[in-house]
């Protein structure tokens, strides 16, 4: 078969008993239900099987499903890995190297936890505006009203207000400015030093190695978790090459490595660099079931966990899951 359902996960934890129950994640109990649903209806495959299928040497089974986990959260080691290992199911884990190796917190996570820790989103918008007004005296920053017009557009999971905050702080401002604003909001909201928070949030390199030894797949997710489609060629090459050096250090075969675009960000330049370095395939955040005969191997779509039933007794979801 040529069809492949790839499912994307981020936070998977005991949400109710966590310090941040408002974080947009999947409760571990529902993760278990979802895996049991998939066990009833699908055949789990590995990233290595997918690579061989793309190369034409091994067909995938009918109703093939691949599990992918972005950002190397400690949740993946403490909750996901033991459960999947017990069931002999491979997960593919995509590691943003700087967060794991330097005990920093990715800007995207500073934003997530700021949003989870401050329920008054209008307050956050006002604070961002105030910070930008202060920085505007020394930096060229477009008017806040223009940022609102450009970025305050609701998505399928977030309000326009939340999307404004995310877009402005993820890519809508120059890197130096958005990092300074994200840092200040994070300190105000969380009140904890970055290194300590990082050690609580992400896996360690030793934990990454442990998962690899037990058959999990470890893949490239960049070094800094920057937007690859908003950088020049040298910067994207640096992101990918530093990630590849890390994969080599933890024991990943350079003959069979895969990538997952940070934020789903890719363009022709990023794809060309991956091809040059013999990446087997790359995952986007575009929504859909992959067709390995039709789709570009560097543009494979995924489903979000929220697209998949979280009840082991559920019937097949006809919208996505009929192959």
C-alpha cells in the first residue's frame, strides 16, 4: 500500500496534575485511548519502513500509521516512551538540539507557557504593545495596529487574540525584538530561571540515547527551532548541519535520517539542502494522509492528534482514515 497516516504529537502529560493544566496538550489517559483505537484499526510502522517504502524496496502494510513527537519534551520520555516500548511500537522523536543540549527554553515554548500561565489574553496583548512602544525608540518596528491587521486571524485551534500573540512573537518581528519580548513575558508570567525550567521541560541527551537504544527513531528538528522558510541558505544549512552533528553524537545512522520542519516551515531551498544531505524524508504540518506514490517525500503531511479519535471503541474516522 502507498497510504500512510502520520500522527503529530507535542505535549503528552497528566494535564490535570501538572503545574500548567491550561497548556494545549494531550492528557496521557486520552493518549492511551488513542493508541488502543489505532491498535484496533491500523498497523504501526517505523520510520525505517517508511524510508524503505519510499525507496521502493518494501511496501507498507494496509492502514499503516506512524507516530511522531515534536520538540523532545520530558513528557515523551516519562509517559510516551515506556508505554510504546512495552507495546513494541516505535515513536519518531524530533529534537530541537539547543533546548536539550544548552538548557535553554525555545521561544515557542516561552510563548506556550506564557499563554498557559496568564489566562487574561487581552492583558498579554496590552503588555506586548507596551513593550514594543518602549523598544520602538531604538528599533524600526512597524505600528502595532498593522501587526494586529496582519496577524489577528483565528486558526482552527486558537482565537484571533491568541494567534496575534503567537504570530508576532514567533515570526512577525525581527528575531532580536521578538526574543526580548518573549523573554520578558516569560519571566513576568513564570517567575523561574530559564535553565531550571528547561531541565523540567525537555529530555536530556542521555534520555534521547536511551530511547534510541530501545528502538525509537530520533530525527532532525533543527538546532534553534527557527523558521527554515524565513532564513537565508547559510543559516538553514547551519540549522540542519548542527542538528546532524547532534544526531551523529547520539548514535543515529547518517544513512537513514529524517527531518521534521520546525513550525512546519519549509521552502524549495530547505528541501534542496535536505536532498543534498541525503535526508530520507521530511514531515510538514500540512493536514492529510500521505500517499507515498504521489507525495513529495520532503513534503509528507500529518494529522494532529486532535484529528484522531481518543476512544478505543470509536469507529474509523471516515474523513481521514478510510484508505
